[in-house]
C-alpha cells in the first residue's frame, strides 16, 4: 500500500513538471495597425551549425518565451564553422532540426542563410529559401542571384560592423540595381547604423533589426530598454507568405532598446493606436489636467514643440500619465505639438505629432 502511494506521487509530479517550469511566454504589447497584424520577428540568428553555441530547437523555445511570432535561423554558409569536427557542415540541417519544435511552440520558421564575405561587400542574409546549397558559390553575386531565383528576400547585415570598411560600394549598387537587394539591417545586436537608416530612406529599401544571436538568450526581465532587437512586420495575416509580402512592400519598423525606427506612416499609426488622450478631468483658470493612456511596451518620450519653454513628457509603457498644461481660455480645443524623440523617422529626427484635446 505504502509503495503504491509513493508510485502515485512520483507519477503526478512527472505529469505536473512541464506546467510547473518557467517555460512562459512574455507577450509583446505593440498594437496591430492599419488593418495589419504586427508580427514580432528576428530574421538573423545562429546555432552550433555555424558559430553559435546553442542547439536549433533552443532558438524556437527562446523565441516563444520572448513573444516572437517568426524567426529565421541564418547560419554562415562560408566560415566560421568552429564546431565542424563535431557537427558536419550541412546548410539545411539546423532548419530541419528546429522545424518540428515550431509546431509545438506556434512559431513560424523561415528558412534562411548568411553569405559571409570580407567587407566590402560584407554579410548578406537570404530568407524564404527552399534549398540553401545553391548559395554556396565562389562568387557572392552568384549566391545572391541563386537566392533571388528561389524568391528570397535578401538583406545586407550589420553594414557598419567594421568601421574601417564601412560604406556603400559598387558591389552594393550592382545588387541594388539588379533588384537583388531588398533591405538592410538598420540595427544588429547592440548597434544602430544611422548611415544604413539613410540608405533605406534614399533607396526605398526595407528596414530590419535583428539580434544576430550567437550565445543563448537567457531569461532576464523584458523591459522597454531590455529586449531582443527585432523587426516589427505589418502583415495581412500570421503566415510565412504574408511576412514575405510585407517585407517586399517595406512594411516594417525596427524595435531597438526603447526606440522605434521606421517610416512616418507606420510610426504614427503605432502612436495613434497605442495612445489614448482623455478629456480633461480638472480645470483651473487656464490650466487643465488630462490623462493619457499608453497601451504599448514602449516608454514614449515627447518633446514639446513651438513653445517658449519646451517641456519633456514621458508616457510610460502600459500606464496612464497625467498631463498638466496651460490653454487659451476661450478655445474649444487645444492642440499641442510634440516631437516623439524615440520614434525615429530619420537619424536624429523624431516623429511629429499633434495632441488634440477637446475642452468642451
Ligand atoms: Zn554577419
Ligand atoms: Zn550573423
């Protein structure tokens, strides 16, 4: 009898174990906009199949825990392969190993790879591939062409990685003019590249932000400042096909530390959807108090424009802020102009917004 009891206890704790561990998803709160789903994506990650230090399935688990919707594991096709004595080089293998886990974890996995050359030209990711082997070529141009033949979306990685070599070279013009280059990483890991941001604006290329993770992403608290850099993709639905369509159309914003980097229409739509301005709840002579709700994971930093004494305002993430301001006593509504200093529409240029407050 006693043995039976112990047996039952062991069985029940085994059954409970998967639910008791800290495998919990942290959902990212950045709203859907303009009729699109805002998908949280990281299209640049490594595993032990190139120079990373984790097994492919771990990348899927990490992505799920951090609230991502889609990832691409992009191993170096060429060097470095520090684990080649232990793990044979097989360009498609990390995708094949990770894929079954994505079904368990509701993550979209996009097949990709990184062509790795000295700068210039530098490193390039191709994603939405069917087979990575045709990208293993002598000449980089042949590899990028092979990727395009498979309908890939191709982007230039960390263009400011080696400052002594940075710049836009003839090879980039060649890829761009052939329409074989579709985007650039404006953010990679802990770096933001203002020149890449400018190139995306000038040449109408898609802006991307990625972790380029090589080490395990371990569980520190996720805050507005502390999270994996990622590309927000505005897609018609949560599917690989819809992500591809959105990337080709340039519908992205980069979330990097406590900054959003992207085109004004998308940044404005995020602000307008996340932020709600309430009617003043108190008034004394020509001063009003009103609440502003920020329903997003971004601390929105605002700088007043067109005033003698500019005031700074931070709308904390997922919180309500009370704003006190002077108004023209007879007006039916007040219009306050702000620059959002952490919504970057160009290097060092924040998005301008008008807050309209109804007074009656
Ligand atoms: Zn690289
Ligand atoms: Zn890389």
